[in-house]
């Protein structure tokens, strides 16, 4: 089991946050190595939304042009009552995108991951796939990481270690924060369906009692990502497993024909349970810190999971550019990021309840949305301008 002298940064996890972090740290001048437990950089199944606070940084990383080749810039956010199909709000993205100087994009996760992976390789990041972290221990002023690779063990040493290894982070466990993923009693069923000629290229949100549906175009506008979220007490612990189509159709049985037609177009569904983590008291200890879902896993009801991981990457690189690859720089990064991500975590939890309201509360919510109208996006200016 061989190791190297401590140098640069070791990132545990080569998902969206880990790859973005690798690119940002290389731009700050660090040597970067990534450990990824998967045997290949492949992301299945779902799309995601990238708001201007994320695309601004992707432009800085030199990746926006490549991303726009596979993404879609939606025209508007459209919110409807899922049962009556009545329009609650229509918000054009163009004015805010122009004001903030960065686009709103929707993209398939696999396409975003491919762009980030190519960017990381071009930046000079080293990657070890099929390497599952086993332990972390001090090594001089830095850290030594031991990972299982095949039938053996490998060791990597670095000045700093960044845990970008998701909601069930092994690096977070090493910090003994006592944090455990919290099941939101909601399950998301996702599918990709062909784009119908009459389907608007918008982000569409359909709200109803105990369920909601989100759709938007992906794959350069040739397909539609469908995410149906329903209340469910039985947890689904895996990231992705086959979903029962009958459960989806039952949950949306009383909804508008237009909504049911979208679900009928899906050949099959994958499902995953929605988990987040309570805001953490700290992210860092010595030369170790956390990033993305490992630091602040959040529910998807503000569409900020990927965006906040990308923001983390840029903020960490900025702190290191100022203070070097030191524990003090990691504390500075944490202090800059922690209040903002905690606020977004709490906001996403609130939206989980708002989206699934029923009875008089649902009627009151709909009235507020109608009155707010095109100004609905302005309520999140503090996120998008961040």
C-alpha cells in the first residue's frame, strides 16, 4: 500500500460538486486528485435546473459554451394547479437572466457530468475510479486517506481533503458531527419522455394535494424530464431503483388529463427517496472540509442542490487563493458559505409543505401565487444573484 508525500488537494467524490471543485482548485493552482467509488463517471436518470448563481461560475470555469450545446434555456417558469390545470403564475426567465448576466438552464445530469468530467481532465485533475474511502488519518500537516480498490488498499496523502461524497458522506462521518440523513416522507419518481410537438419548452410545476409534478426539456430539447413527487412513509434508501408505475398513476389519478397524459408517456420510472441533513454546526476540522450534499444536503424544492455545490467549489477556491491550502482557508470558506446554504435548506423544507398543501391552505396559496404572478421569481433574487 503505497502513498505519496502530502501535496495539493484530495477530493473524495467525483460527482457534480467534486468535479466542479477539482476544476476550481486547479484554477487556484493546486494539484488535485479525486477518489470516486464508482467504476465509471456515469449519472443516470434525472435532469436538473441550473440557475444564474451556478451558470455564472460555470462560465468562469470555461464550461458554459460546452454546457449550452447539450442544455436548454427554458423560456419561462409556469405554475399550474395540477387538478384543474388552471394557470397560477407565468414568469419569463429572460429579464432576470439579462439583469444577472447569466442564463437559466435545464440539463440532463449525465450531460452536465460529462461536461464537468471533460473540464476536470482538461484542467489536469487526476482521478482514481473504483476507490472506496475506508479511513482518514493525520499525516504530518496533512492527511492520509486509505481506500479500497479492487482486492487491495491504496493510500493517498494531501495537504487538504474535501468530502464531496454526498448525503451519506464517509468524510462527514469521520468528522463525528452526528448528522444523519433525514427522510422527508416523500419519494420522487422520474422518467424521460419524448418531447411532444405541443409541449412548451418551459419549466412547468404542477401542484396538488400531497403530490406535485415538475417537467422541463433536456437533451438539447429532444426529450422532457418528468419528476413526480408524492408523499410516502416507506423510505427508499437507494439513489435509484425501479419505481412502480401503478403507484405514480394512483397518486395522480384525479389530476388534469394533460398531467396524466405526461405520465402515460413514460415507459418506466426510477424512484428515489428524498433526504436532507439538518444544517451542520461546522463543516471542517483541521485540513478536512465538506462540500455539496456532504455539507448541506437539501430537498429539491428550490432547485439548488447542484447550484450550491458549484457555488461551494468557487468559494473554496477563492478562500484557498487568498490563504493557501490551509485549515484557516477552510474555516474561511465554511464561514462564508454556511449561513447561505442553511437558509436555502430551510427554504427548501418550507416549500415541501407549500407544494403539497390541501384544503383551505391550498386555496390561499393559489391566491397568493396568482396575485404575485410574474413576480414569483423575484422572491428568489437573493439566491439567483448570490
